C-alpha cells in the first residue's frame, strides 16, 4: 500500500510532494490509511482493515522511512 503527501496550498492544483510504499506498513489489501497527523517530522497514520498504526519519518518534503508499525488485534 502507498501513502502520498500533497501540497494543497493551491486547492485547484494539488502537487504531489512524496510517496511511500511498504508492505510492512500496510500488510493487507484491506488496509486503508486514514486519520493522518503530522508533527515534528513524523507522520502518524492509522489504517482500517488491520487496525494498524504507522509512523513515518518525513524530512524536507520527502517520506524518508518507516519508523514504526503495529497491528492491533480485533
């Protein structure tokens, strides 16, 4: 699965800033990233499907790496 970050400062012309793909971040096809929060260089993402929580390190408009990923039991 993929997480993409866009610059929406011009809403009619969104610009792709970064894209990150990892099978470890969203391991099943049912996962959908939602509820994203950015703070202090990290993007926190919850995912439905596996009840996952992912932390991505973001630097200079680039998603650098997967910092952590967990899946909660249902």
